[in-house]
């Protein structure tokens, strides 16, 4: 892949992942779904989802029951992959979280999330 093609891929991935997080934070789940591949897989500390509908349902449930906000700290993007470090805010609790998203043809195909869930179980 040429340097120009790599840069274009990186910018596309950045835009897709930015849309995902901005829409999730805003509670716009139709917009979240618009950047997910129909067969997206999600694996996280508190569960897994297969397919866009399950993924959106999980994010929507988390937004309604756990998350009061999320604060972006850093995003690193290289070609088809993005690592987003953010603080998941749940009431008075701040949970540092890492999200790896993989993008193909302008859609997120794979999401992996890790954080320490202990503050949510107290």
C-alpha cells in the first residue's frame, strides 16, 4: 500500500471511530449503527455481542444503566485500527477504558474493550 493510501485509510478509520464515540456519547444509536458492519463482533469485560443489532443493544443498555458520560483522553489510529483511551463516567466513578476498533471498507468490524470492572460491582 502506498503512503498516500495508508494515510487515506488512517483518516477514514479516524472518522468512523470518531462518529462511533460521538454518537454513543450523544445517545444517537441509529448513528452508532451506521458505522458498524452487520457482522461486527464485540468482546468486553462484561460481555460479548455478535452483529450490529446486539452491539447497539449492549451500548444502549450501558448508556442507560451504567454510563453518565465518557471523556476522550487519547486516540491513536494507524490504517485500519484505532485505540481509544477514554474515561467511562458512571455517577461518581471514573473508569479508565481502552477500546480497540478495527475498520474495513468504512465500517467497524471488530471491537475489543478492557477496563477494571471492580468499581461497578461495589
